[in-house]
């Protein structure tokens, strides 16, 4: 086992401000948790982009190893639940916020955070899915649990070229729903159709000041944008429909009224992936193993080196990335 290894760390610079740096760590630097994991891959999510670029106060304490996802193999464990050789993944649980995360070649982790990687997937594949795909599955399960069936009508997915949106589109299409994908990237129509969308609409059609109620259009929705987009989707959701909201890429405000809720019985279902229960996580990953088309998954992601993370984060914040980015922490 090498004495030192690479990590992406946010720490205070000479001006007392957070700054991202590549550091050499040793095992003695790692947190005092029960399970030591040899990490193979992490991912680049919106929250990661905010942390690495410094455009969002994601890291609540410093120094902080970034990366909200990780996948790898247990090296050693003092927990009876895990043993050397187990393939594991972690999504959320405050990684990169209050706990050291996945942008490192080795990490010590709380055993309660770990999920066993389904046999159907490699470490690379579960990170291709990552927090974005796992969140997408939570959203899709919220729609199914609400009782919305494919026959009930169209489902809209906002932010559809992003990580959550891409996987959500794949999952809903696989389950037989008619998916309409909203995007601001006209050149991405073919990509979204290839994932299973039946049609696309321009983001601008939703990102506007909505009336309290508009024409009933969507049986359900998955929204990762928030703000005016979410308000418009709510105004257009059918009677007793459900909107699963999981993101705020367009803003954390919600300029709406009570009208959709009290006149149409619309449900706004918030989706939290960070602290979701082990039961929900295990269900989501089991469902992903059943539903994900692995050939189609290849079209949704690409692998990039951890050494390029700062440039990649800037691209993500500028809206220049489509689909998923898997981070190889050994490059």
C-alpha cells in the first residue's frame, strides 16, 4: 500500500478564503472512521462543481476533500457489516460538506453510509449512474408510488441534458412513460430522443412568469431546475398529478401560488438524496440494476481524470457539459 496518495482538497488560502488544491495525503490524514476504502471512481455533480469552482459554499468546514460520490473496494474494516474485498458505493451523507469525500484514492468511511454495489454493475457503471442517477430513481419511484401510470399522460423532465435529467429520461422511457424533455440546448434533441424521450421542448417555454393555473398538460414531472421553471410546471400539472423536485439549478425561489394544490390537488414531492434511508437507497439501487440498459448507459457518460477536475467544474458551471462525468481518481 502506497504511503501517500492524491486528493482534491479545499482549504483556506493566505487570504483566508477557500481554495481548491491537489494534495498528497497519507492514511494518518484520513478521518477516524471504521471502513477504509480503495476508491476507483467518483463523479462530477452540480454540487461538486460549486465546491471545486468556489462558486458555492458547499464545504462547511475546512480542510475538506471534495466529491459527493465514490465507488471502490474495502481494504480493511472494523465493522462486522463489511470486510476486505467488498465492493461499495456512497452517495451523499454530507460527503464534501461535513465529511471528507470521494476525490481521493483512499478514504475512511462510516459503515452506515455504504451500499453494496449490485452484481449487475461495475464500479465505473455505478459512478456513471452516481448521485444523479440514484436521485433520478428516487424521483421515478415517487411518481410510481403516487400511482401515476403511463396511460395517465405525458411526464415532463426539466434540465433533461443534465445528469439527473438524462437518467430520469432513460428510466421513465424504460417503464413505458411518454417523456417530454425540456432543455435549453437545441443541439441535444437527438441525444434526448436516443434516451427515450418522445419529444423535447425549449427551456424558455417554462422559464418564464407563469399564470397561477395553466392548461393541464403533465401527469407528472421531475424537476431539477426550480424557480420559474418549477412554478410553470406546477401550473400545468394535471389534476391529482405529482411533481418530484430535486434541484435548484435555476434558483431556489418558487414564485407560485396555492392554486395548483387546492384546485387541482397537485402534489409537490421534495426528493432528498443526501440523507435518504438505507431502505430507500437499497430499493433505488435494486431498481436501477433492473432498469438500466447498460448499452444505453455508455452513451450518457464519459470518464475524465481527477487531475482535470478544476477545468471540468468550470465547464459544468458554465452549462457546457451534457450527461454524466465519471472521475477516475487514479489519473
